[in-house]
């Protein structure tokens, strides 16, 4: 379940930092009852960004294939790569 805190709780930065590191998930900060900010630990952010880059790369590859792609047998591709880099 996501952690939600009011913006006034940001005054206690040590507590918010401790929560972010302990929970290892985003902490949603509300202002006047509405979502305003998201706080997370640097470790969690790095993991999130890495996964997002992987997802983005997959999405771009799928789009490229849909536009002008042609399926190639994996054995042929690996044989060509092995020849190119190991022979």
C-alpha cells in the first residue's frame, strides 16, 4: 500500500528520509488533500530509472519492428555475431 503523508510532515526531513529508505517505495506527499510531490530514496530511484530505461528500449524496439521489421532466426543472428566478434 502506498505511503501518503501531508506536506507539513516534510519539516521532519530525517523522519521522511528514514521512511523512504525503510519502505523502498515512493512516498506520496499531499497538499490541501491533493497529490503534490513524490519522495523516494536514491537507491529506489536508480532502480526505477534503470527499469524504465529497459522498458523504453523494449518499447522502441517493438515500434521499430512494427514499422519496418523483419523477423530473423536467432541461430543465424548468433552465428553472425560469433563470427564477427570471436573469429
